[in-house]
C-alpha cells in the first residue's frame, strides 16, 4: 500500500512539474503558466547589424581582454575548435565555450571562394545558453561577432606587445575583419595608418572612414604595427619585411594549410599566440613548428602576458608576432556583451519559435 501511494505521489509530482512551466524570454522570467505539454521556447535573434549596434569597438576590446584573462585563470573553459572540411570549397567550424554563467556554440564557415558568388567568406550562427540549466537564451549572427572579436584581439595584443611609442598601423587586407581590426586599433588610440588591399576601392573606403591613407603593401609594412588579415593563401610577410621594433598581428591564417608569413619570418620573431594547442596545429606558427624551427618554449600565450604570468616584448628593438587563430572564449565575451545590450533594451531583437 505504501509503495503504491508513493508511486502515485511521484507520478503526480512529475505531472505537476510538466504542468507548471516557467515561461521565459532570455533571462526575463514572466511567470508560471499551466501547460499540458513542454513549452516551445521563443528565442531572441540578433542579426548582423544589430550585433554591431549592440557592441562598440571599445566594449569589444574590454570584453575580449576580460575573456582572455578569465580563460588564463581557468574560470572560462574552451575545448579546441572542430574543423569539418568541405573540399575544395572551404570548411565548417564548431566552437564551444563556457564562462560567466553562459555557454556558447558557434557554427561558422570559411569559404574563400564565396565573394565570386556574391556571398561572404564567413557565415554562421551562434547559440547562447544558460550554463546552469542549459536553456537556450539567444541566437545571433556569427559573422559580426567574429569580426568584432578579431578586431578587438588585435587591439588587445598590440597594447600588450607593441612598443610603448608605437602608433602607425598598417592594415593588409581591408575586408570585414581587416576593417574591424583597423576600427578597434583606432578606438584604442592607434593611427593614423595605411590601408592596403588588392581591391583598391575597398582600401580607399576604409581609409576615408578612419582618416587614414590607402597605400601599397610595402608602405603598410613600414608601419609600427602591421595587421595581416588576408585569406592566408599567399605569403605577405617575409624575412626581408621585418624591421627592428615592429609588431605583427597575424589574423588571417586561422586553419590548417594557411599562412601569411614565411617560415623564416615566423622563426625570426619573438612569438605569441592566443592558445598554443590551436595555433600549433592550424595557425601562423604551424609551418615553423613542422619545420622544427619553433618549439613550445618559444611561444607565449597572450593571456599569460595580460595576467602578468609571462613577459611580453623583451626589448624595444625586438620583432614581436602575435598569431591569432580565433578562440571561442573571445566569441563568448562579445556574444555576452550583445546579450546584455538586449537585456538592457539598448537593441531590439527579432524572435524565432523553435
């Protein structure tokens, strides 16, 4: 009898748990609603332009720096990104991360031939979830988040690694990510600069926006800080391009087989990266590592420098190189800022019902 009563009570409790469901929109709890089946979540969605309106360049820089410090401290976690090749067109990438009470999955692409089809090289979507209960909170455009964190980490790395008196910036590759690298560096107080792109009109537009100048690759390489943001299919920095005291942000070689600097150039620099495991297998450092010219002890992670756990630039005349492969914790930092902007009613979202 007691067992039968207990089973009946458990069944009733289970039914009550299904029947009284918290209806929420993001983290805003509306109340208790009785339903006869599991509720269907409605999610806010931020498109490309709304993400860029939600997160300014200074905010992206601040949040990415915080994300790197949190990752260095072990408070934020991130497994290595997973590549799914789609030869000969490009690749898909799955990038998860958790931190600050949130979890993120970014499903993003790199299809270099897309511009000839009238499509962007990078597309994708981010799913942001509550890390305590797994509830999906928001979907957002991955392309804009990627551009913001790419630009922001260039500014963070430059502030940490460039000479204290460095100001002039050379941008090689003025597409979406190159433009945001330039905007974030300008927001951080760097410039004026030289914008170079094989598409002269693209370089001209960015230069006019920032009050910089458009110029040749050689002119861009003569600047104090050089950001390479190309598809990574050809070498743009060789040993002869290196000058004492310069700082290089290598932002384009974000996967296996890509490189913007020659093996000799990489091996000649004082080396830094965003995360060793990822950079050693699919970044600017990979070629020099494979050739036996660079070993783990020669490469310092940027987070360690920011936290004061490792030294940065060793001397004013050193040539420093930062290999950025793109981390999910950086995406999480920017995505969390965009979500907060929506929570604070600073931007409006579309909705989708799953």
